[in-house]
C-alpha cells in the first residue's frame, strides 16, 4: 500500500511595500525597486511610493486574483516620507478589513505592518511570520471558487 505524500500548502501572498521602509535608501535610479527581500516565489512584492497609496480596491483585487493573504508594509508612525501616508493607510486598512470580512475571509489573511525604515531585516521577519499565519489558514476560499488555484 502506497503512502500518500502530504504536500505542505504554499500560500500565495501579495505584499504591498513602501519603497521607503523596505531597507532601501530611496535613491535607486529611476525610482525602481531594489532586489526583492523575499525568499522564493511565495510572495509577490508590489513596490509603492507610500503605503497610503494602497487603496482597499487593490487589496480586494489581490484576493480576487488568487492571493491567500495580503500584507501592507509602510513606515512606522513619525517616519513617513510623505508625512501622513501611513496614517491614511491606518484608516483605509479598517475599510479593507471590513470588506474582507463581508467576503467571508478570515481576518488573519490581511495584515498591516508599520516598520522602522532603518531596520532592514524587519520586512523579512514580518513577511515570514505572515506566511506562517496564512499557511495555517489554508487556501483562500476565493481562490478555490474562482478557479485561480
């Protein structure tokens, strides 16, 4: 009798990352993002000028397109390059949380992290923790229904 091999679930995560809190000095030529700090292909990183630009619609689109989790990373309070972008994200994040709840998604599939710009390892740490959290939640119900899995 053959043993069934159990393959560990590999979540698809979209990370919206402020270019100023990602360990970059913001001086990369042409505003292009530096090499992604994420290991493997589990995380699709989207570099944004400020976390305050990540609208709830972007979060919903990521889930509709098959993401199992979405993390938004911005600068810690008092460190926003654009003064109040991270404060704006705090307000929009509440809307995003309410919308995913209406869709029937678990709250642990969405996370906001405000990171110190000088801590270059913080982004990797919070993303690894989030991947573990999403792995425990399993595949998104939207991914299964939409046929994107």
